[in-house]
C-alpha cells in the first residue's frame, strides 16, 4: 500500500504543474500597447481619412499586373506637382471605368498616403476620370465594388403549357 501513495502524490503534482502551465498560457503576462487609432478593416494597410488630400495630375501608366508586396488591384502612376505617385484604385472598377484609364488622361483623386513595406502608396477614395467620379473606398477605407450603370431588364414571364385546374374545369362557377 505504501507504493501507491508516492505514485498518487507524483500524479497529483504532475497534474497541478500541467494546470499551472495552461493557466500561464491563458493569462496575458504583460500589458499590451494600445492598438493604432486609425480605422483598419480587413487585409491591407490602414486608411486614415483625417489625412486625405487631393491629387490632380495625368496618368503616366496603368499597372494592372500584380506586384508582390503591393496592394492588390489596379495602380495608376500619376504625374502631378509632387512627381509620379503610385495610386492604388483597387480591384473592383467597372469595365467602363477601366477603359477610361489611359496614359495621358487627366485625373483628380481624393485619398490618403499609406506606407506599406517601406513604400508609399496613395490610396484612392474618389477617382474622377473621363467626366465621371467613382467611389473606390468608403471614408473608413473599405474598398467598394463599383456597380455597372447598365439597366437591368426584367425577364418576361414564361407562359407555361400547364393550365390551372380552374381553366380545365371551364372557369370559376
């Protein structure tokens, strides 16, 4: 009987140590720094509407091919008073808008500059090109899908070959 007593103590101590280990892992050990106060939604750099500016210039180049490390979507290289600016306009522009994005086209872009992996990008919120203004992001920086301006026509109702029971009986009586 004396052999089982030390065994019980060993198991109890092992169980307590394992419980203590889990408790240490579950409780944060230090104070965490406060999160950045800028609005951040989803993947990608944070957009700060408080730092919005307007960029007026001419499209030098339209880059639609993905470059590793840069935000996903179309980038416009815009030549303006501050030099050539890499402007991100997102992946959700309509075909009609993309067709207006040509080298030499004048643009007006409202947005904010964001630093990502050591490079600065101008994140467009409003894009004016070809006489149209397109919303690229919400004021919180969330990218929106541009809706096509096509008019959707409702499909005409199909006439079915089956007649209702009332029609088969000669109408209502």
